């Protein structure tokens, strides 16, 4: 597995303490020169627009009105420096694992009994997803909670994403990332910890559970892989709905069927031809549209933010994440995770049951790609320690609904903590 540092085409620079020895943990500091932000605004302004869609709904993709509203706000009023200041206030580090620089946020709670937790983002997410939950989870007493619910948080950037290194050779899949995360937690001195994730973060956390590294007590997922094999085969083949499904299972089928038919094209392209996506590396508006179109439910909600509706996220939230991808030039390096996993994995479909046997907690958000039914979760995870079907929230649970997410973390892992 190869390593690449920040390239000349990335619009940021870093300051790293020199590595005294292999495996050293080095403080990491970011700097975004103003010229990079000026160039971004210029490129947004120079966008060549197509004609509007020929339908009155988003069935042809991100609508012209929506993306033009995003572009106008991005060019005129959006202020990257606000989120940059919040990022700079967080303790961040780099450590080399298996030849690749891994970036991570590491916030230790002031409460000595805090439970360490490694939290993994997905695509097209980033560490931006988790920023709203850091203080409530590490400092629960400031939010009306108990010291007994505190966490130490480790939030890494996936390889090829954000400030982590860009692999220069194939091989970084959930299997290798899971091993790297176990190495990271061991390197930080954590002998008992839990893991959490959604999207790719779920895949990594579930593979960690399969690998069962010493010290991993359990995992939590907000995008569970619970689809039974007969349902998975029917979905993949475009077949009819299996008979005998409960109401919740039928709803999950409908959500998945819709996703397989209308929402999977982005993953198919990145799984097969990620290098072809030069347009999203060259055009900031192209990148934003590609990211907004990723999930017809969660990103349909995000698109509506630019039509004047705030549903858990703001315009700044959305552009904070897109701008991070643009400034770090990680549109294609992040997409390769799909290719690597497709080419090198025999683990089956993304939502297929994996056979996890350690304790698992599940939060089913209604606007996720699919809301995992309790019946499927119980079959998929024989040691299911928590299941909750929530009333609101979608694919980016911590980002969209931080209060609900934090409550789920506290409840989910309570029984895995050592007595105080």
C-alpha cells in the first residue's frame, strides 16, 4: 500500500511534527491560503450551465435551480473560515499505518471513566459529519448528561479522504482499514473500546467486529447490514418482493428497491471507473452536484436546504463538507474506495448479513437508504444489545440529528461500560 502526502493540486498546506520513529503520533495543523478560496469562487462563477431539466421533479438528477442557488451562495456569502476555525480548535494528529498517513481527531474526555470510541465517516461524508457530537459525547455534564456516559473520541479520516494520505496502490478496503483502526486504537493506548459508523463507517466497524481485535467490546451502526440472503438476491435480480414480509420488512424492501433502481448509479460508476470522474476534480459545481445526488432520500433533503428548507442541516453544513473535498482534492481518491472494495472483496453486498457475533447496537433512522427492521437486526446480530427505530433523521445521523445521535450512543453502550 502506497502513501502520498498533500499534493500540489490540494489547496491547503499542513504542519507536521517530525516523526521520531516509525508509528509515531504527530500533531497535525492545517492552513488554507486565501488564494485557494479565491480560485474556488472564480471557478464557481465560471461554471458553464446546461439547460434546465425537462421535468418538474428531481427524477433527472439535481435540479438546475437547486445547484444554481448553491453556487450563488458558495460564490458570494459562504465563509469557509468559520468551519476552518472549528477544525483548528480540535486536537488533530497523523500517524503512519501500513505505509499510509492516517489523520484523526482525538478528543479525550475530562471524565476518567469515559469509554473510548472510534467513529468512522462514510462517502460523501468526512470528519465534518461528527463535529457537532464531539463536545456532547466527551463532555456530557455540560449538556445535562451524566459523567458515566462520557466518551473519549477518535475520529479518523478514511484513506484518500480529507487529510489522510492518498493511497498510491490498490488495497485499502474495509478489511485493511479495520486492521488499521485496531492498530490506531492500540497505539493510542486503548485496551477497551467500541466502534461506531454508518455508510462506509458501518462496513469498517462490522469488519472490525469480524476481526475481533483485542479490546473491541462492541459496535454501533446507523446503517446496519441486515438484509437476509433471499431478499438480497431478489433485489439484485430486480425480482418480486418475497412473500411473508412484515409491515416493517415490506417498508425496508420498498426503500431498498427504490435505491437499487434509482439511487445506485454513483456507486456503480465509482466501483468500476473512478478515474474517469475528472469532471468532479475539475469543477467545484460538478463536485457539489455529484455529492448532492448521492442518496435520493438524504441528499434530496440536503438539496431542499438550498430551496429554503432547513431539515437538520444548513447551507453552511452542506458546503463545509463539499468545500473540504474540493480543497483537499479528494474527489477521485475517495471514490477509489469503491473500486478497491469491489475488485478485492468477496464479502457480498453492502447490506448483506456478515455474521457479526460480538455485541451490536442498531439505530434505525427513517430516511436512511433503508430503515433496518428489528426482525432483521435480531437475525443478523445474535448479540443485539440495543435497537431503536427513530422518528426523524437520515443517512448522516450525527450531522443531521446530533442530539438524537448522542442519546443513542449513551443508551447503546451503557451496558458495555465498566462499573464506576
